[in-house]
């Protein structure tokens, strides 16, 4: 696994989700590194940005994104669900298109305002 500072780690989990790292490598528990590695091992999450169709807009598409990361294994399901939606112009940035996607606590919001034709 590679962290944001390009440090290469070999890790494993021991009881109670504590990290076991290669000899000689330590992560400062006060930094986000240990939390990031633990999250990646136990419950990897991602966020996505995509677009949805806009009817009657000056642009045919509006960009959207998730408001918080969702489980990595649900990303393809999320993309398929988002594709099912379309909005009618005008649509403003910040508009919630899908609330609480799959009950995962993440909304899909518009990130670019699209005015009506």
C-alpha cells in the first residue's frame, strides 16, 4: 500500500483492528496515516464525480458528485443509479439530486449550475 507521501507499507491486521506493520516502520498515531491505512484495510471508501442529463438546459449535462465517500464495492452501483436520473433546467449547484444514496449517508449533488435555454 502506498500512502500520500509515497511511503510503501506492508500491513496486516491483528485482533481488534490494530495494525501490524513491517519491522522498522511506524506510523505516528497523531497523523492521518494510521487512520488511512486502517480504513483502507477494513472498509475502503471512495467518492465519485459524474454527470446527469439536463432537459431544457443551455447544456445537455450537469456535473454531480457524492457528498461523502461510500464503500468501494458500491461505486459501480452508484454510477448506474445516478445514470437513471435527469433534471429539468434550471438547476443550481448544490441541488440534491439523490438523497442518501442506497442508505449510505451520501447525497448526490449538482456541482455546476445549468440555466434554462
